[in-house]
């Protein structure tokens, strides 16, 4: 999953050390929105204390608590 691997990379930890993504967001619903949206939109949620924004073009933005965006992980949702 791109979100988990992206955040693990930012935190410099093994992805298995992070909580399961499904504890933070409905993965099936997220995939449906990203894969089937007719217009550009973003879905935002918190994961491991980070604000995560996934756009319909597949861009993942990770924002640490109390900071602006620090990682634009490019295409690939979840």
C-alpha cells in the first residue's frame, strides 16, 4: 500500500511497525473514491498522527502534526 510505505519511508521505519491503515480509513471506500471520481478531489484523514491527503490523480501528501506538507509522495493510493 502506497500510503503505508510512503509514511514508513518518511518515518524511517519498517511498514509493519505502523498501525494497520484500516484503523484510520475505510480502504475500500478510499479506493472507490480515488479510482472512480469524475472530477479532481482529495480525501483527507489522519494516520499515525500525520494528516494524509490522497487526490484522485493518485498524489499522496503527508503532513506531520503542527506543520505544513513535507512529503509529496507522487502517484499511488494506498
